[in-house]
C-alpha cells in the first residue's frame, strides 16, 4: 500500500503556518484553527489586549489611596573605655579607667504613611479614560491582525488548491497524450496515418510532461 503525505509550509511576512496531513486534504476549518493557534502575530496581539485589559483597571488609575509602610532595626555591640581624668580615689590614687566589653544596644522603628489626593485637576479621570480607550484600541488592532492573517491564509490556501487542481489536470492531459501515441502507432502500423502523427503525439507528451513538472 502506498502512503501519500502532504506537507505544506506557508511563510508570508509575519504569517507562518506549518501543516502536515496524512491521507487527507487540509480543510479550511483546520487551516484557520492552525493559524489562530500558531501565528506569532496573533499571539502578540492577544498579549497586547491582555496587557491593556490589566492596565485599564481602576487600581492603575490613581483613584485609590496609597499606603506606605516602613520598618527598621539597629543592633550595636561595642567595647568602650571610660576615663576619669583628674579624679582620685580616697587613698589618693588616680581613679582607674572603666572598661565595658560586649555592650549591646538594640533599637526598632516602624511607620505607616497613607496618602490620598483629593483633587488633581481631573487628571485621574482622564488617565482612567485614556487607559480604557487604549484597551479598546488594542482590541481593534488585534481584530485587524486576525483579519489580515485570515486574508493571507485564504489567499495562499486557494492558491495551493488551484495549483493542486492544475497538477491533476496536467496528469490527465499527459495520460491522454500517451494514449494518443499508442493509437497513432497502431494507426501507422495499419497504414491509416503517417509518421508525422506519431511525432506530433510525442511532442504533446513532452509538452504535457513539462507542464506537469512545472506545476509540481
């Protein structure tokens, strides 16, 4: 049993579609599904829509207050010497220095800051409106990308279909030309035509073979 494989690679600008089918023709629905799943331009456009959708949230518009928290800690461990110049003990000896080793000191601090702008000259309103319009624009751009990709897909799809049909036509024409040679040879043997008819049939076979090779 002979197995036929069809492998079509379509590369058109940003449009790339790899398709592989065995013992079946690629349908338009399958081609559309493959393009929507694997086309990089469509993936980028969808990511841009997702980013714009996140940006248009009220959380990014400046309407909500901001809360800042900070905390800190300080730890010290020191050795120090305290001197008593000019001081004497009861017996008249100079007062010795006082040494403090491994003295620890710990300090902690924390704070919360809440900021909210009561009025900013309608800046937040226009910023929020701008983010929503950017989201709508990204949706339109994604739709345009998908539509252009589908247009390119169908252009190439039907071109491949046309070339495939041409191959079938040329194969049938070549078969007819080969049959014509056979009939011309039989007719020549029985004296019903001349050698010129056979040569003309051979020329037709050559032309049909060239057309078939070019189409394939």
